[in-house]
C-alpha cells in the first residue's frame, strides 16, 4: 500500500538531513578511506575551498565570476533570440492554421536532431566567435518557446472570444484582455523550459567550441586532471541554473497573479 | 445477530488548522440481509460512516463490528461499490471482475463460471472484453456492482453509487438493484442524496443531522412497502405515485430540509 | 481533413528541399562551403556508406551510437523508474532521498561530461555513466508522480477485493502509473540522445558524434549534414519504437485519450 500521507514536517526534515548526511559522508569517506584516489574524488571541503579560491584567482585565463559572465552573455543572446523568433511565430501558428500546417512538418523533422549536434555547423559558420554558442543555445531554447506560445494561442476557447465579441470588446481590448491573458501562462511555462534547456545547451557548446566561459574552464580542468576545479565548475553551473529557474518561477507567479490566474492558497 | 453494528462511533480529523468532527456518537445496528439507506446533508459524515464499516478508516472512539467482529481493515466479505466506480482502467471488464476471485484463490474453472453468471446477471455478457472507458456510465457501474457481488460478500457497501449517472440510467439501475436485492437479499449499507431513491430501495432510512453528523431519525419502510405491495409494481414511477410513498417522501424531505445550513 | 494536412506537409517539405537546392546552387546566395548543396550531401553519404569516414562505415558508426543509446537508456530508465516507484510508494523513503536528489538535479547533464571523462576516460563506460546522469532524473520524477497521483479509490478497491500487499505493486501501482512512467521514458530517451551526441563530440573513437567532430575538423559540410541527418533518423527511429511499445502495453490508455478529450 503506497503511503498516502506525507510524514510530518519534523520527521521529513530529520529524514532529509539523514539523507544529506549519508551523501556527504560517502563522498568524503570514499577519499579518506582510500577507496578512490583523492585526485579523482576530492572531498566536499576541498571542492568548496576550490570554489572559493576560483572566485578571486583566475583559472584558464579568468576568475570564476568572469567565466560565468562570459557564459551568461552568450546565454542571454541565445535565449533572447529564441524568444524574438519563437514568440511571434508561435502566436502566428496558433492563430493561422495554414501557417501551422506549413511550419509544423519542418519543425517535426528537426525535432529529433539534438541542439548539440549543431556544434559543427556553428563552428563552421562562426568559428570561435560568439555566434556559435548563441546558435546552439538558440536551437535548445527555441522549440519550447515555440511550443509554449503555440499551445497558449490555441488554448483560448472560441466561446470566450465570442463572449467578448458579444460584449462589444474592441480589437485592442481583445488582445490585451482576452487573447494575451489566455496565452500567457503557457508562454511563460514554455519560457521556463526554454531557459533550462538553453542553459544546458550552453554548457554543451562551451565544452566544445569556445575559449572562455564556465564550460571552457571545466574542459581545461579536465585536461589538467584538476578534478576539484571540474567539480567546482559543476556546482557553479548548478547554482546559476537554479538561480535562473528561481527568477523565472517568480516571474511566472507574478504574471499569473497579474492575469488573475492564482487563487488564494493554491 | 446484527450484521453491522456501530456502537458510539466517533471520528475526528485533527487538521493542522482545526479539528473536524466528522461523525458523532453514531449508534446503528443493521440486521442480517437488511437494506439500510443513509441520507443527510452534504458533509454530515455519510462517507465517513461507510468507510468505517469498509475498514478504510477507523473510529477515534467507539466501535464498529461486522459479523460480530471488530473491523480491522478492508476485506472481500465487505464489498464496496464506489461513487466513481473505481474500475481498473487497464483491466477489461472480465479482468476487473476476476481480480477478487483470483485473490481469493478460486480455481480457474470455477472462477470463469462465476464471472460468467455475474456478467449475465448484470446484462454485461457482450462487454466482457471491453475496457471500462469504452462503456457508458451505467455499464461501468454495473461492472462495479458485478465486481463486488461476484465475491458473494456478506455485506455490500455502496456510497452514492448512482450519483454520477444521468436520470434515466439511474432509474434503470435502481430497478435492477431492487431486482437483485429481492432475488438474493444481502446486508446493504447504501448512501444517497436522493430521497426517492432512499425510500424506494430501503428497508430502513437513516436521516442524519448536519455536521457533526449524528442520527436524527430512523424510518422503517419495509413493513409499509410490503403492506402496500410496492414490490408487485414493475416500474419505479408506479411506486412513486403511491400515496403512501408520497407521504413518506414528504416526511423525509421535511426532516432533511431542517438540516440544511441556513444560507447567509 | 488529415489527408489535406498531410498534403500541405508534403508540399512544405518539398518546398524546403527546393529552396535548399536553389540557395546552395551556383545561382543561390549560400556558398556550398557554408552549407552543403544536395549533390555534396549525396557524395558525402556515398563516401561514408562505402569507404567509410572517421574510422568506419556508416553502419558501424550508427550501431556504435545506437548500441550506447540503448544500453544507457535501459540502465537509466530501469534504475530511475525503480527509484521513482520506491519514492512514490514510501513517503518516508522519498523524504530521505529527496534533498540529495534536489541537490543534484539542477546540474545540467552535460556538465558531468568533463568529470566523467576524468573518471572513466573516453570509452563506453564513460558514455553510459553520462547518459545515466542525464536520463535518470526524468525517469525518477515521472515514476514518483505517477504513483503519487494514483486515485485513492483504485487502491482502496484493490484492498477491498483482498489483494495482498505484495501483489498491489503489480496489480495496481505499476499499471496505474504506467502512462506517467512512459512520459518519463520519452524524456529519458531524448536526454539520452542529447548526452550521447555531446559526449561523442567531446571525445570518442567511433559513433555519429565522432563523425560530426571529424567532419568539423576537416571542414566537410556535406559530412556534417550526413551526420546530423543520421542522428535525426536514429532519434526518430528509437522514439517510434518506444511509442510502439507504449501503444502495445498501454492500449487501454492510448485509446482512452480521445474519449476524455
Ligand atoms: N480525510 C479527511 N481529512 C479531514 N477531514 C475530512 C476527511 N474526510 C472527511 N473529512 C471531513 O469530515 C466531514 C464528513 O465528511 P464525509 O465525506 O463523511 O461527508 P459526506 O456526508 O459523505 O458528504 P457528501 O454528501 O458531500 O459526500 C466533512 O466535514 C469533511 O470535510
Ligand atoms: Mg460522501
């Protein structure tokens, strides 16, 4: 019988802490007990120390914040491009059936090529310039933007539009008070997925094509067998990814509230 | 000996924010092969009461006994028919009905024989290989009843079993249930919001007060039904036209009406 | 209506092909050194199919990648689904595992690649481990959600019918969670392909990602195109197989969908 009720908050916290304790104990213990050489699995404290060290000391040509800044710049470029292209296209596809029929098959055909497979063309077209990673981030972030917007545009019930017409709603009002609020939740949900996939694609791109950024730092660390640097990089990447997601979650909540889609406690 | 006995049963839910008394000093004895229907305002504790008998839930104080034994958990001796059918969507009609028999270790040949007769009894022969979603609501509910009755349970517990059905299907199901109950009487605890349904089906109707639910009134129907010869009438609407029925319905209505929460 | 839509789709793809042929032709604006023309793609395909490219012919490259995808997918999907089922089944176990899971979850799968190369080199074991990091997560989340969202009445019905505790998993939990589990498996498969291609691009001896990376170094656009197309076709093929399995196992559910819509 699956348990239906969650454990009490106190018990859940205790169990969670126990889980974390086991995780860190195994991580730290493996090195201490000599099961794995510390070269390949530095302990948590070593990695934390390395993370702090990288904040101020350059590695592979830049400090960690500088690497992250370079990455975020490309990331922003790719995601913004995906929104600029995906949003209008998605709305148009949702509202004009013929366009949908024309674009969908092409989109479906490209769906099975992972964004990262664009790396060779990105390198060919842009060399080591900024365009390469931006293209790859774009290919990662574009589909969810398009799909989210498309779904949002399709989601609006014809009855709602008719009701608004019946009430004598002007075209401008129609857009701002009926069509957009109907589509926005799905659009924002798509943006959140896009942000995540874009971040992931960026890391992939940076492992391969560039000479700066957090991914590049990790590859350099790998080549130098600096495991703690690589692991510090993983943590930094995870933290920034989480921060981006939290920001977008907050934005999603704000938007949903703005359009009256959140009830009291839900 | 009584089949189901609630002795001072009380159920309290302790929620983080407040404490909900779902059932209060509930005393009821249901006799062997008796058909008891509970009516009461929404949230008064009807479902709670049925879940205590089913063994899905336990009283905070007091006791619930079925067949002279304290209820310690669910079991095939107390088959439940759920409001939304709760059929297994990945099993065919046949396999839904078979599960209980398989659990009971009934040999395959005997099992097939019993499933067949259950299907026949509920007019489901042609739907044996269908999945639940391919059936109408009425058929789904017949499957749920077949699944419960094929185990030949001592007690049948039904929580608003016809609540999700349209009015016409509902009438058919009510007539069918009466037919079943007269062919093969068994102990039934039945919950409904419909006063007509309650009086038509019941040997006794239990009216509950609004939350926290207690028993307000118990109305004996069986003697009147037999005296007035309701069972000899083939159609439910004929029964409902009887002055005796109308009078009883008005009585139960008034009793329930007093329990509605005054609207603010 | 679907016939008309299919016609438009065919016309759209044909139009795209013509546009491509024209754009990369001598009269078009795109230099074939930037994006290959159809004949160049054909030549590249012929080369890899017959004499081979990047160390092997196309079948060998495809089988290498496909084999790793299947292996990685099976390992990640089975372990992830098992953990998810356990977490959904036992809330205390979930409370125990969840913080660690949430700690590791935000790490983009591809970020594990350098670490795994450090640990295991460029061989197959490294690929499978990276795939596991990537594909494990969706399998866990969906299986757990699937179990948690099983309607309580179904479990009660099963208990009422006398189903013994140990059989509940097979009779109710797995079939009821199966649609969600398959949602997870589809995401899992997608993650598997992405990570494998990335891992092969970063370093490998055979495989479609290796073809891409060699073609990139040789500045050989036709072969880049062939590599990407091969990846797309393989991805489509594995997805189709998974879809077929899902329809076979979940016939009751797939056909249930239109009725509910
Ligand atoms: N699991 C639970 N946790 C907290 N409160 C509950 C729970 N189950 C029932 N209650 C509360 O107990 C009271 C009685 O509920 P119950 O479901 O028995 O009512 P009911 O008579 O069946 O109502 P309805 O006619 O609407 O089905 C209600 O106030 C309900 O909110
Ligand atoms: Mg109820």
